[in-house]
């Protein structure tokens, strides 16, 4: 395993990353909330890309994995800045962006920031606007009060220790919403979604498909797949989707 390399961003954050050289387009993996670049999907896709001689990049957002900062201090906008910094500094030419969960939202924000760089996109249980439609919409009056008085709430997770959700994350998320205004994806897109996902609903996947516009967009629902989407069959579907958007150009 190659040693981790670090990138210092214009915002003063230090991002850990692994980059594999190869032919373009570069495949970029964007992980989920509190996930890191050592996750099953990221490492599997890196191995797959390396075997093909394909350029590949995976990295940790600030407050995640080996990167600097605390998760509790971050927000969607910070991680978008991290993504833009990593892509702008570490890659050249066309990109195939693969976003998992919160990384799906980050992929959509990246498409708004630099559509000219993206040749294709694959999302896995994409969670656009979840700070507003998931967290804020479900908060009780007591939780909303805690945001104002304490500055954060703790939410249980099916997959790890509780999430600390801060007032800053909620307020910043409102400035990054992608389902309230036109969302043009002018490249091949494949949305992958498991029907047994307890973190992101099929309704969210359908809403994203209905809302976005683009010339080549498909949603694949996988019966009984959960949010991890990382067993052998699901990993194969991710490979197929990446190969599909790459070949559609």
C-alpha cells in the first residue's frame, strides 16, 4: 500500500489523499459523511482503476480520516471547498466522479462548480440536501432549541457512533441545496440505490432523478441492497456504472 500524501488547501486545511497515475479520464471517489478513503468502495474502485491503467484519486475531507480538523467543526461547504481544491490541484483533464451518500451531494456541487471538467458521474445512495430534508425536517422542537442554545445535537447512526450535527452544518447546508433550483448534468449519469437503504430512501433517489436534467441519466434500484452498497454484487454494479459512463462519451 502506497503511503498517504497530503495537500494543503487555500483554506489552510490539510487533506490526506492517494492518487494513482494512469490514462484519463481520472476517476475521483467522493466519500460519505464520516466515511474515509479507506472504505471498501473507495479501495475497491482504486484497485479496479489501477488494473485498467486508469488514473484515480481518493481523499479524506477535512475532519475525516487522516486529514486535519475535527468533524464537528466542518460543514457541507467546507467539504465542497476540499473537493474543489483536491480536484483542481491533483487532477487534469476530464473526470469521472463517483459520489457515495454525502459524496453524491458533493458530486452534484462539483458539477455546478466545474461542469466543463466532468465527463461522467456515478452516485451511490446519493444524499443531496440531507441537512435540510433529513435532519432539519425531522428535528423535534427540543432538538431545534438545542441547536440554538447548545449549538449541536447528537443523532444515532445505524453504521457508527452518533453524529454530532451542528447549527453551522444546518445553516451552511441551506446555502448548498441542489434540489430547489435547476440542476443540469450535461454528461452521462448513473444513480445507484438500494431498496433496503435505511439512511437514504428510494424516494430521495427518484426525486433526484426527476429534478435533474441531462441527456443521459438512469437510476438503478437494487433490491435488498443497504446503504453500504459494498458486497461483491454491488461493487460489480459500481464498476459497470463507471465503465458505462466512461464508454458513453
